[in-house]
C-alpha cells in the first residue's frame, strides 16, 4: 500500500471545525465530543482510534446527522463536505448525501439489513433511491456485479437470499457492496470487523483495501484496534475523552508518538511480533464526560504530568510538533524520556522502527 | 435501517460514557465512596417519581385508600339508610351527588363502595400473583415434566371463557367478597405464572447464574437469591394490571347482580341502576359518579403500572 | 497481601505436578424439532479433546467463535455435562461423581467469565457477590470474618474495600472484571478457568487485568486455563497453547513452538491474520487468506475438519481423521497429514 502524502495544497474532502456533541441523560449532560477539528483528503485512508467512550463513533454520527435529538445536541463552527456545510442541510438534503456521497459500514450487519427483504433487493433499492433513472433490471445487474466485486460467491444465487442466510462475514461483504453501490466519495467504516473472527476479519480487510483501490473513495476506519490502524491507514486521529489528542501519518504516529496516551496504548498491547516482559497498563479509568477533568482530560492517568499544574489547569490545544504531526500535550517534547522508561519496563521499544 | 442501528450504537456509547463517569476511582476517593449508594431499587424509585402520570395515579389511589379506610368519618350519611322522603333526588346541598332509587345518599355509597373495589383488587391480585409466582418459578427453575404439567394447566385455564365460568361459580358458591376474590384469583394466576416462568427462564441463562453455579450454589439458593429477586420487580407491573382487571371484573359481576350482597355498596352495584332506561337518560347523577370512579381508578392503576415498567426497564438499568 | 486465614486447609499441589487431565472429552448437544421434540441431529461442540495442565501453569485454548472452547471450559467444571470422556482433577475423575460430591471440589476450581456486565447479579452489592462462595461453602461463618475476607479480596484485586457496599452498575467494565476475579478467588482455588477474561475490555484496561492475573498467579501458584480468541493475549500469558477448530484440537505445544514454529495450516492462517501494530511491517507481511466460513458443527466435514478451507488439502484429507501426533518430527503434535514448519517471521 502506498502512502498518500498529506498534501496541504489539496482541498480537504471533508473538514470538521469545532464539533461539539452532547447528550442529556438522567445523571447529567454527557459531553461526548468536545471541540473536535479534523479533515480528510480525497482518496485518503484515515484511521480513527480510541477506546469506548472516546467519542469516535459519535463524531461520525454527528456529521452524518444521525444523532437523535433530543437527547443529543450537535453544534459546530462548520462541517464542510465538498463546499457544502452539512449541518445546515435539512433532513431530506442530508438523506441525499447519506448512502450516496457518503456511505457507512457498521459493526453488525445483521441489524443493518432489514430481515424481511432479500439482500439483493436491499442493494438494488439503495441504488434506485439515488438514481431514479435506473431500471429494476439494471439495478439488479449492478447489485450482482457489486456482490461479486466484494467476493460473495455465486452472487446470482446470493442476490435472492435473505440476511439470515448469510454468515457474518458474508453479510459484512454485502454491507460493503451496498456502501459502494453509488460510488461514494467517502466511506465511513465504524468497527467493521469487531464482531468477526480474525480469519474472517482478514478477508474483510482485503475487501476494504480492494474497494478503495477500485473506487478511490476516501475511507474513515473507526476502530479500537491499533493493529488495524497500523495495517490500513495513511493518517491517524487518536481520540480520548471526546477530543482529538494526536494526529499524524501512520508511520509518524507509531514511530514517534507525541502524546502520552498514544504511547500508553502501545505499551499496554500484547503483541505477536515480539515477546514482552510485561505490559504497561494505563492506570485508572477513562474520565466521566459529564464532569470531565479540568485542563488536559488525560492528566489523572498520565505519567508525564509529574504534578505540574499546567496539566490540571490549562486545556492543551493541538500544536504542530513536526510537519503534519499534531499533539494536544503541554509537554510533548519530553516524550522521548517517557518512551525510554516504557522500553525498560516492557522489554522492547514499542514504537515502530520505521525511519521517518 | 442504518439510522436505527446508529441510534442503538450511540445509545450504547452514551451508556458507556455514563458508566465510566459514575465509576468510582479504585484508588479510593473515600468521600465519594461513602456518598449515597445507588441501589437498583433506589434508582428505579427515583425514575418512578419522575414519571408524572404514574405519580398522579399513585396519589389518586393513595387518596382512594384513605377514603376507603376512613369511610365512616368521611361519608355524610349511612350508605344503607333509606331516606323515604328523597327518592332519586338530583344533587343538592343536602345530597351532593343526589340520592338513588332507594333514597340512599350516592356520595356515601360511592365512598363505602371504594372498600369493596379496593379489597377485591388488592386481594385478588395478591392471591393470583402469589399462586402464579410460585407455580411460574417452579416451572421455570425445575423444568422437565413439572414445567410441562404447570404450563398445560395454564393453557387450560386461559382457554376457558372465564367470565362465564366465573358467573357460574359465583352462582353456585353464592356472592360474597371472599368468593369473588377467590374466583378472580383462580382465573388470573395463569397470566402471572406465564410471565414469571418466562422471566425465570431468561434469568436462568444469564452469566451471573452460571457464576453462581460455578461457585457451587444449590438450585434452591439460586432460585431464592438470584431468580426470585430478578422476577420480583417486573412482577409488580403485572400486579397492577391484575388489580385493575380484578376491579373491573368485580364491577361487572356486581353490575350483573352477582357481586357483593345488597344492600352493601359497591361501584358496580351502583351502576346496576343504569339498567333502567329512565335513569340512564334522565338521572345521570346515579350512574356517572360510580362509572367515572371505576374508569379513573383503573386508569390510575394502569399509569402506576406504566411508571413501574419504565422504572424497571433493564435497558436503562444497565 | 497474603491471606490472614487460609481457606482450604488442605495441601496446595506442588508446582509442575499434573493438576488437570482431560481425556477424549466430548460434548454433544441434541438438535430437536420444535414441535415433537424428536432428535434431528447433534451439534458436536466438543468432539474428543485431550488436555493437561500442571499446577501453576497457564494453558491457552485458542480458536474462533463456535470452535467449542468455552463449552470445553464449562464441561471441565461440569457446568455443562460432558457427553463422554474423562476430566481428571488431582487424580480423580470428576465426571464419575455425583453433584453432591462435586460441591467441595468447586472450592478448588473456579471460572471467570467474559462479560463483566452480565456475570454479576445487578441486584446484589459487591460485598454479597464476593461473599456468595463463602456462604455457599460455609467458610468464615461469622459475619465479621467474612467481612474481613471480602475486604481482603477487594484489596487483592485492586479495589478499595470501601466500595463493597456499592452495586455492580456503578463500576466500569475493568472494575467489574476485578470483582469477578475476587469472587473466583474467594475460596482460594488452585485452578482458574478464564473464559475470555479481557476480550470485553478496552486496551488500556485489558492490560491492567492481564497484569493483575499474572500477579495473582505468582502469588497463589494458580493454574490457569485461558480460553481466548486473541492470539496476542494468549501469547503474552500462556506457557502452553492448544489451538481448537470445530470441536477438535488441531495443534498443541509450548508457546514458542506454536508461535515461532506453527505446523498446522489453520494455526498458520490464524497467526498471519492478526494485524500487527507496526506500520513498518505491513508491507512485508504475507497474509494467508482462508476461503469461506467455518462449517457448522452439526455437520462437520469428513476426515480433517479444516480441509474445506485449507489450501493444502489433498484427497486423503477427506478420508482420514488426522490424529494429533508429531508426524514429521517437527517437535510438537499437529493434527495435519501434511504438517510443515513455517517460521513466524514469514507469516
């Protein structure tokens, strides 16, 4: 896979500025996404990594207008997709974007398909909704082509089958076929392989790679799995407690993480490629997003804080540590020290050995 | 369809956020740890209190109970004393809700009638619940032929045309509050048994029951400590439904003249007057008050049931 | 952190001595028609497997969903009755004894389940959850002693004893898993079956629990049977590994044998499919892509069960059920007629 350089002269395909999403709950208002800025360029493969509650899925649902309001509430300075501000569109205009210019792939394809219709009809329907001139017959032909493209064996037979007749991996393939049916410019895949076994996951990743080559759509892969991020993405956003804490090209990020949380994730990961002396876990729990910590939201769990008051009182903004590598840490220039401590405990340097 | 799924994902994520938020710091923020404990019961109660209709229903039924208990002090007249000078008089300052065909004060009869309805409602629902829970738990936990036997009995009871049989039984046994309670309970327990069995079966499959088996808990202990408490809270919802149903049945029986013996006042009995066309058309004060009271009472109890169901919703509880 | 009162007064097994031995274990579930309850067939969830586990050792049982690994764990504890085979715990065949005789043995073997949200009764306080095994087995009969033991267990798993009066829903996933571990440790067992203990947890929390399990093992010389699908986790914790596919063990050996020198094509495919968290390695990785899905255990393929997805399958694979033996002198048993060593670096 070739890495697409983050060419700043290009126009971003989607640009998100100061996105905030909150949910009203019984116990208070959850600030699920807190002032997030990011962009994705045409043809880019963007990995978004974070643990549950980091706001990675909510971010995507927010820009797609899929956050139920109430209890949710979405606000942003702008969410610009090809010059259009998505947040100013009404539900009908938004529906034209969803499934057409931007499509989504979810974790569990069983609930994403309607159990009473055949897979084939649902894909054809998705095509015909966005292209009224397409005949039923043409839509069927195209659906079969799509199924065959994503590696569904005997697609003519499979076309007429119901979701329950598909295995989990096959359903996910069909989901991908539906997602690319209208040649989207952006595909958002939210934990597309989490529910699948590792050998099936490998098949699906293969399909995702293939369709990106075929369609050249920009892809956002949301996952908690650093392995998937490392293997698939060009560029990565690391999210923690509703904020982007670090963003860099995938090689930069793994070779020289500039946020202690990213390094913490790497150090707590058991791995197949080397034998570790021990895992270095991140102490404590992710914070409450009803009352997030003041200053840096990672400071209660951070080794780099060393009791310094900046971490507690000042909100770190994303700063450019090196070309295209941004981090939201006050003391990112001390990361090398911490990395050495990690290496001593874990037994290996958890950072990637790639030259950057 | 995608939207639905997303909502669900968001919901889960939101729950995760809240869950993480409420989690106390394991390294011990002692003050917080000692703060109020959020038992599932307390959370349910708090949710219930936020359910306005349920709260309203609760207040109404509460007042009704007080009225029934203190009927002697509240009723302006003896409900059974016949005022020969005032047959079928419309509401006046003397008789706020008028008098009936026998010259008895409608308001006083309404107040005393609450006793019958509430007694029947509570007693029948409790007996049905008791019997149903016992048999339902037995069927669900023991399983095998016990289960088959109990569930077939349930099917048989549910397939009877119950009102007919109730009428027959009451006719044979003679009308009295006791008979009515027994007969209603006899036909209501299968509903409870069915729900309890279903609940018990699903609880039996949970990981916490598996864990309890793994530590060596006996079946009896599991039933007592894990299954019964899990079944109990949704059972209160069933209880409200059964109580409402029982009150309606009692009213129906009394209306048909098979309820409590005359001259004891009961709401259904008061409605009996409306069988006469003249009364129905020209003397609404005789039947509107009991009719309305029955309707509002049943509605109030159903609201309480709704509130309880929302409060115990397991999706919210997790 | 040592216990103030020793629960099981009996001897602990010396390290390295055989504690558990599973011989030809089978668990078959009947498939019945819904109306007449006629038996239509059988799901052979576990179909004749052998395992052994020494005191203080960790054996990893890996495989994908539906391979029968969790059923194996529960059958060993007789939470599911085995259809055939023997489970020999400390020299005694526990499949042959009654429920009542089984009860005291439950003190020595415990299980930690995957889902920390489902495995704790939401209506019980943490204290009563952890105290349940103590009550069931009548140890620490006085309330004061029991309280002390529960506090001790809470501290042991890294939770403040102040939290005992709270309810499970107030805890995060990692903390609930700690509570589950505390309950499993209450009777001071010698064998813990860990059924996917960290797969429901986030990475940073997963590492906390793995570290905790490792500390506890050292402190109490526990034997672990770790059931997991995450090959990296198994590699990190286990001394020996058994790979399961469709109810059978296809390859077994020490950690190094399995991870550095896998000989069964399924093991090789599994290892090659795991994404590596290092982008520098992504281009020189050759991923073995298996075709199709796992067949249903109701009607497994004849001969070698993996042959339908195997790129090396030969006609004889359909006829002969390959025994789990070391055929070519590759150093460890592999249930493949054509085992072949592939170095891990090449995967």
